[in-house]
C-alpha cells in the first residue's frame, strides 16, 4: 500500500515492528508514534501529550522566537477556539454549579488560558446566565461584544445560518442579512457554517452549490464579511463527473478531482472562503485513496491536506485544529483527542502552509464535554492551548 503522508514526512521500519503496518502507512505515522498512540488507546486514556513538545505554561507575548527554541508557528494573537468545544460550559446553569457557566464566565476562563480568539457555534446559552438564553439578536450581539472586549477576545467567525433554499426566499435573505449584522457587531471578519456546501458526489450539484455560495458570498462581501464553508471528510471524496451513466442519467466515474477542489475552481475567490478542519482532512487522506477513472481503470491519488492549502492559501483564513490518535476499528483511522496529544503532525502542517499571520487556527474537540466530568472541556481547552502555543518550526 502506498503511504498516505505529507511529502515532507519521513518513515522507517518493517511490518514486523508495528501491530498493523498497513494502517500505520495509510495514516503516514512513523513507527514510534504509531506504537505510542496504540498503547495509549489500549490503556483507555490519553491524559498528556504522547509525543512532541511539552506544553508551555506562560504566554509568549507574540515573540517570533523563544529562547532559541525556534520560530513560533502560531502567534499568540492567532490562537483561538470554537465554542462548540466547551458547549457544556456555555449551556451550564450558573445557579447549580460553581464552574464557569454561560458565555461571560466562559470567555473569562478562556482568556485566562491564553486564548485571544473565539469562533461561535450559535448564540444560545443557559437561560440563567447573564443575558438570558437566546443572544441571536442585535441586542444580544452587543452584550456578547462587551464581554469579548472585557476579556481581550476577538470573534473570528460563527457556524450559523446559511440558507438551505435556492434560489433564496425573501425570508431566508432577510435572516441571512440579520446574521451579517450580528457578525459586524461582534467584530467578525468571517461568517460561515459547520457543513459542506453539498453532500452530493455529482458535479451538477456542486455547480448549483457554487452558484448559491457565489451569490451569498457577494451579499456578505458588501457587508465587509468573508463567507466561509467548513469541511468534513466526505468533501474530499472524488467527484463523479464522467464515464457510463447510471439508470438515472448520472455519471459513475471520476476524473480524479476531489469535490472540494472542484468547488474551489468554480467559486469566486473574492467572495467565497473556506475553513479546513485539519482532522477531517486527514481522515479523508486515509479513506479516499483511489478512484475509478472514466476509462474504468482504478487509480490511486494521495490526498495532501497541506498541499491543497498551499495551492489556495488565501482562500483558507480559518482552520479547525483538532488532533487524533490511531484507531484500528472505526474506519476513519483516528479517534479525536485534545490538541497536541495525538499523531497528526501539526508542526509540519503549519510549517508548510506558512502565512502564520494570516491563518486563524481554532482548537476543536467534539468529545471534550463529559457527563461524568463537568470540568473536562475547559481543562482540555487549557491542554490544547498550551500545546498549540508550544509549536515551533523545526530547525534544519
């Protein structure tokens, strides 16, 4: 099997040295990392970084270098978190817990951790928190902005309302414009969604999605907002764009272009932007490695997440930075863990994409909230921040 890895990464070892050489190679993980993370998964816990730099406990103040350790890959003012990671804390009843609850107290805690940016995942919190349950309004946005300013945080985006209808209804257009107004009050440069432009594999559907996003992006552009779409692994599957047609007249084979690559080609780079979820891009690297060409032959194509960003660098103002350990059972190749405690090579990724003063990485961990450990999500947010701050460019 061809190894699926960043071109800059090296690998060594024989099949006898790893419990599953094919899986290790498919993930592009060297033997030491593979064995370490498999051991951690078998033990049922990953409480500290398995590999890589130790967390830093003090903020670097934005310095480019730290005591000879090398260039900082993510500047202090670019370190963010999507609030979905701590959704249990914003939804917590402040009258029933001494832990941070609601947006204001969560902002305070995240600021103490070192974060300087947040990405919203909607504007709802517990009804007993200051401001009440629903802050999806001009008045609510002003209140949220006052708390962001109070704790030195900047909002960079929101996974919120993108109209599902096309062409747009008058009601959807009005709601969309309301969300743009909220975004401007909050001081966001970006507004987007947590889903792919379409779940289809057919070029015709991606053409429709491109028309919709170009139109919405133009509306957002007039309001000073960059409209972005967030990816999951399926968006990096291969586009069905040729070959024999099925009984519904749809193509069954691929030219080898990936769906999101096609979307980049047919959308206007001045009004449509993207947020790469780096974890899901690596899941796609593992899952989507061959396709049936128009002539019926099977061809291999290794997906290179960092390479896609490099080729379209200014289209990616935002990232989701989430990590994973090797999984031999779930079909994705990885299980999510706090940032810096897994095997995804973020040092290489951020070094390759460059433009560190342009990109805005947002920490995310879908699994941080815990019913049995209510302090877990904010505790893991601190672990993730420290590991993000610790990333340094390797010396050659």
